[in-house]
């Protein structure tokens, strides 16, 4: 029996475009270890039912547990303060369907 995949769904308004790339560089260190598949990272979007953040990211992990491990990893926790400093963002970690 296979475990359901895990997903990060992140909505972002970048508030400091000059420094935001330092967050991207820091998150790549964690992502190199956990190897998520990047399904969405930016791109065109519309909000047909109301306000929304300007940037969206969806990452697919091998399992829900791996998604949680990546978020709580030492490597990603070093990136979190950078994301919070240079953007307004929301992140949800979701278990997929089998």
C-alpha cells in the first residue's frame, strides 16, 4: 500500500523584491535534500472569487511525512525567517489522495 503524497501550498506577496532571492536560495538547500517536485512556482493567475496573494507555489513530496519533515528540517527552518522578512505569506501542508 502506497502512502499519499504530501503538498506544500504557499501563497505569497513579495514585499522586498531585492532580498527575496536570498529566501529562494535558502529554501533550495532544504529542497535539495527532500527533492520535491515543483508543480507551481509563480506564473499567471486570477482570483475569480475575491482577493488573493500575487504568487503561488505548490510542491509535491513523495509522502505527507516527507513534506512535514522538510518543513521542520534545520535547513528549511533557516529559510523561514527570510520568507517572513521579505514577504507576506501563508503555507499549508496537505496530504494528497491515494
